[in-house]
C-alpha cells in the first residue's frame, strides 16, 4: 500500500511545499467564505499556497491554479453525553494533528467535546488519504503535512502589539502577595503620591500605591513614578485606574515589561475596596457603592445596561441580514460599521451583487484583495448561511439565557481585519479604536479599490460650502469641499437641565476635596435643535489671512450644504481631549429625531451685495534644509530606497514607489503614499523613473490659450513634487506654478479658486482636476477637516458622483459607544429592518425593545423620496 501511495503522489510532488518562515497557513477560514474546519464540509488547505477553501470554493481554486493536492480538515463538535468525562478542555481525537489549530472558544469544555480528523484529498478525483500516515507517505509529504498542521495562526505577526498576539497571563498573577496595610482606594480624587498628576494613574496591586505612569504604557503622559516604585519595592503588577470596566482592565507587569492578564483581578481590586463587578451591575463609578442613596432614590441605570438593553427578554432573529459578527477582542468598532454599511443597498449591489464576477477575477491570493474580502463579508452577513436558528428553538422563546447560549456565534472577520488594518498603526493593534475614524478609513479603502467600477461611496458623498468673511473689509470667499460625514457639536451650555448639572459639579468637587464618594452622576440633556444651531453658528478664524489687506486679520467662517447625499452620516462630537491626550466622552443625551429636514442648511453661494476677496495668497517660506535632511539615506538620484521598499511591501510596484519618493521630495512614506494613490491609474504608473531636465519641453501651453513661457521659467521640480504629492495632476501643477511665478502657496490657492468652468476654457487637460487636500490652515484656520474624507472631490455640484437631492431624511441606523473613551469600552449598533429596530451586539442579534437613540455616537439617515 505504501508503494501505491508513493506512486499516486509522484506526479504531484513538485506542487507540494513545506511552509517556510513567513508563509501564512490559513487553516481556520476559507478565503471566499466563512467556512472553517467546524463547518459541515470542513476546510481544504492547498498544499502549495496554504490558502484555505470551503467545499463550495475549492473546485474554483483547483480549476484556476491546477493545484490538485489539498489537506482536508474537519472538526466534529458535539455536546457531551451525560456521564461523559469532564475537564476544562474539550476531549479530542488525534490531538497531535490539530496541535496549533485555534480552539473555538464558543464551545465550553464542560459541555462539548471535539473530534478532529485530517486527510489529503487529490483533485479532481477526490482520492482521500487519511492522516497521520507516516509509514505509507513519502518523507517530503509527511514533513509538509506535519508543518501545515503545526503552523501558527496565519494572522500572527512579529510585532509585539499585533492585534492577534494575545496578551498572556502574568507569572505573578496567581502568586501575588497583597499587603494588609488597610489601604482603600477612594472612588475619585486620585493623584500621584509623589507628584500632582491626576491623569494616567496606576494602582500597584501589591501595596495600593497610586502613582503616575509614563508614555510607553498607553501613550499617555506621566513622570514615571509607578516604575520608580517598582524599582524600589519589586512589586510587579499595576492596573490603570482610568478605564476600569467589567470587561477591560489595563494591567502592566514591570518585571515582565509588557501588558499582561490577571485572572484574579477582581479579587486583587476587592482587596483595596474596588468591586469591579459593581461597575456593570449598579452603574456606579469605579465599583464603589454610593452610600448617599436612600431607599427613596433610585440609582440611575448605567449606560452599559441601557445601550445593550440588558435585563430585557430580547428575541433572537435569524436569517439573511441578521448575522452577528464575532468580537476578536476590541474589534466591535469594526463590526458595527460593517453591519451598517451592508444594510445599505449601494454596498450590497457593489459587492454581493457582483460576487461571482469579483470571485472569478480575484487574484491568486484572495486574502489580499479588498474587493474579494468585501464581497465575502457582505455575503456572509446577507446570505443567512451563518445565522440559522438552533434546533431547540422552542426553548429560546422561553428563556433568554438559553437563547444566548445556543445562538449562532456569528462570523469571524480575522482575514478582513488583517487586510484593512495592514500597515495602519491604530487598526492593526488589539486596542479599541474610534468607530468614526474607521468609517473614514474604510471610505478611503473603498475609494482606492473602486476605480472603473460602481463606487458605493457615492451614497455618502456630498459638497460642503464654506464661507469665510474678513471682519475688517467685510469681503468674502466661498469654497467647496467634498465630505462624507457631518460632525455635529453638542453644546453643553444649551442643556435643558443646566442647573442640575451645575449643582452636580459643585457636589462632585466637594466630594473630591473631602475624599468622599461622588454624587449620583447627572447626564446632560441637550435638544437636537441646539446641536443644529451650534453647527450653523459662525466660527472665529483669528489667524485668517486677508488677501484684501495682504495681512492677517480676524475672520469668521460658516459652513452649509452645497449638496445633500443619499445617506447622511452624523457624528455627535461627544469626545474631548484631556491632559493625557486620551479622548474622554462627555455624558450626554440628545433627543435625536426619526425624521430630519436640513433644507434650510443648503448653501446659497455669493449673494447680491457681497464682494469677493481678491484671488491672492500670502508668500510661502520653505525651510532650506527640508530636502537636504531627507537625502541622508538616499542614492545618487536623491531617492530614499528604504522608504521605497517600505511602500513596496504594501504591494505597490517598486518603480512606482521610487517615483513617489522622488516626486514628493523625500518627505517620507506618508506623503509618497498620497502620490501613489493619486497616480496609480496613470498608464506609466509602474514604469521606471525618467529624471526630467530643464531642457526637456514641459507641458504644452499653446493649446490652453496662455502665452508661451521660456524654458528657463520651468517651475522647480521640488515645487511640482510638493503639489503633485497632494494628488493634483502634474500638468495642472505646472500651469498653476507658472501662473503664480512659482509661488507655492499662491499656486495652491490658484488651483482651488479656479472653477471647472474656467479650467475647461483654458485647457481640456485640466478638466480632471482632483482636490485631494484642503486649503492650508494658514488661510483657512481651524477648518473642520476629516483627513480620511478628502478624496478626489470635484468642485462642481453637477459632478455625477454627487447625488444631490432634497435634504429630508429618516433615521435607519445608529452606533453607540459604551465607556469613557474611544480607546476603551464597547460598541453596539441598532439597525431598522422591516420596520423593526434590531440590536447587533457582536454575535448576538435580537429584536430591540427600547432602542437608546438618545445615547448614540454615529447616526445614519436615509434620504426620503421627493414624493
């Protein structure tokens, strides 16, 4: 039999590889679906590319690549029979086979047991060879199979802060000795015992010392007294006081020099009078009971309970559009955004509607293709394949606990998160992030990957009209910019319970001074009309440069809608930065309307009697050493090859990366990446760099109707590089520089202030102008910008990508944040489907009984028809 198997595998031996260092082995998730070894059909791992495929998609890969040998992995999960052997870890068959396959945490070891099996499958005849089969298989095949089965997770990275690198339990956690020194931590009024710092404070779990940290703990500031204390005492563990929740405790081990887990954190905190369980149960500050409450005063229900609708018997829903998303550990910001986006028809059509075409034209490695992974995610949420009711559905109707226990665990977005967060310093980490920032980040990714196809971003795209008036001359300037999200202020001074807030603040300050428990928190109640009024209020621009006066002057700016999008995204500005630069949330409630009419906020443009400011800008002063300092690691062409390689590792052609570095004047990978995004559709994008000289003829200006300029007046390449790095076409930047005598800032203003109509009159080549940045703040100081949302806007409201229409909307979704900061806490979303509100809380999907619309963070409105 051994000889037969060897002969059978001989034709395929050249295609069977042993995974090398750096190879990713996908043995827990299909590249085209959310099938896994626990799915009915198991998972097929290609023995050449190490990509995983479900039963529905393995044939496609075989036909596309000709690869015939796959390893089939199957995990059988079943409930334990009464009297079966117990244990904290599920019993497995062939334990060595699945040594490093991630165990699904959804199945409790006391109630389930697993049986694993693996076999080689040869296509197209589906010939199966059970594993392990060491004696009968060729040595190379045996080594390859063993390497695949024992390979680490495909999502594990080398960086210590990688999102998939799990934080480990501290070696000190279970043996930690706590001093019986009588220290009890008050609920507020903390400050460092060695300085006056009141932020970024850490509680030493051995002696209860409260001391300040340093920046490397969590990005916050401090004087390092917590570390000094460890050096003096050797007390190893400390927990951050600022963000304690029932699910999150930031624990640092000075001895191990890394963030760690402490399974006994509740007991360790209880030693110092902090009951972490009460944080969720009673909604009290930092786990301390408020002893001032009497039987006649009902404690306020916590934000945690209200937003998650805790305590209500919510009915689970299943099927298409009701699939949950598993939390990978602080990934709920991503899950909520994707749930809302794929409830929008434009995103459904762009990806799920084109699923087969996207899959057929996907690259050989679908895990790295954005369109493929978006289509996979959309299909996973909308197909209903991963949201099927449990067999014992009659029990779910009666007992909510049973509902959550047996409810489908949703889909895991590990592959998607690895792709969209690749190279991003925040989203690639395992820390909680701002959902608003991720929304804009995803808008950017969709924009980059929708060239030549339907762009669902157009549903959010609209024009903002900004009017700036010089206070001295009363003259005005109107500009337009593209945006995707409306930021709405929340003026605390307009709260309807202002007197109550003032009284609470007084009592809270007194409690801090006297080291007493704080009073019951008071939530600010702000009318939505006050938020709209604050949005329309003029904004002072103290450093506005008046082109009429040729000097700085006071100015005021107002913003209006130049067009209304099909879907309006409204973010409530409820976060503010404090001393340690951590965004803290203001506790407020806003009476968000179900129907919204913004027609009165439409811009009107230049009005009769208004005078425009002259088309002039101040001179720009460029630092002389900008380029000199950036050339230190450059070659003879002035290109920083290390920066070029960094960009190439993102998947861009090396020659394009070298050109990007050159044309942005070696200002770093970030500037070069902007250049790449703006020029990647050009036919010579990946062609080698051809260094220009002043003797080469520049872009023709004769056809533009402008006077010809001598060759020696060709703009400096440094100036051209700076403007092209912002995304403007090279020909346009050359023309702008020539028209302004090579003055960079005047050239930038020239680009912004020349409308598309004027461009068409001067040169057809300029009609494709793309505004990928916003005017410099020296001229438009304190402009409310979204760096991720300024994507190729056209300055004309007639742009076909601008879906203008009436400004009347209906609320259909909102995302809520639980916690004190965007860097911690939890996100939940509510979406209106089939006339009912549905709550999506990670993998749990239920009909909502009391949607907390007043506590939302990001709201999504759908435009009403004009009829």
